[in-house]
């Protein structure tokens, strides 16, 4: 677990530009994101995916009011709706997805139709783990380290070469 005060301080530095250009900020953000949501980003180089992940991460931080450590998102709610599931509820008059589903909405849906329980995973509380800490680094102070990736198509062309004419 991470100390919530340090995570909130780090979250103030988060924006798409900092995550995209600063390698250490990106690594820390991806580490916190994967710890919190127990999943990794599909594309760590896509600005849209990073922006969505930052909004999702900020939402979970706002949800922490009384704890002193960052807990996993699955531990904050009793029910978690499975990914890529959309459901229309006539009693609530709304479309429910994994992003807008709360425990209250999940309980209403399960009461409406017991078969809807298959669409949710029920979260079980875990034992507390030791607290991990990390230092907050200002992205302006750190130099940008960009690794150049080798292009496999260029390497294949080099290997091919031209055939020698046989006389």
C-alpha cells in the first residue's frame, strides 16, 4: 500500500504531457495505476488512454476520504461490474456500465433480476499489507530520457541485401 498523502501530492503533478514526456513520472503513474486497479493500460503511449487513466485515478483518489493509505479500487466497493458490459435498467431509467456502477445500483439490479449477479464480481476484503513509499519528483527538474526503439523492418532489409549475379 502507498501513503495517501504522498499519492495526492504526486497526483497534483499528473497531466498527459508529464506522463508522456517524463519517464520516471510515467513509471510511477503506471505502477500506482496497476496497483490500484489491478490492471495495466492497453497502450502506454496513447494520449487518450493515459488521459482516461488519469481521470479514473483522480476519481479513485477523491473517493478516499478517511483512509491514510491508498487501497485498491476493488476494495472500495462491494460489487464490481465486469468490463465491456452495458445494461439498461428500466427502474433507474439509465444505462449502467462498469464506470458508473456503484454498490447501490448493483444491489438494485440484482434485486430486479437475480441473473444479473453473473455480471458482477463480489469483492472480498484482504488483510492489510505493509506501506510502500516513494519520493515525489518534479518533472521539470528531471531530464527527459527517451529510448529509441529499433525498427524490425529496417533490420530485415539490412539482412536481405542484394543477391550477387552468378556468371
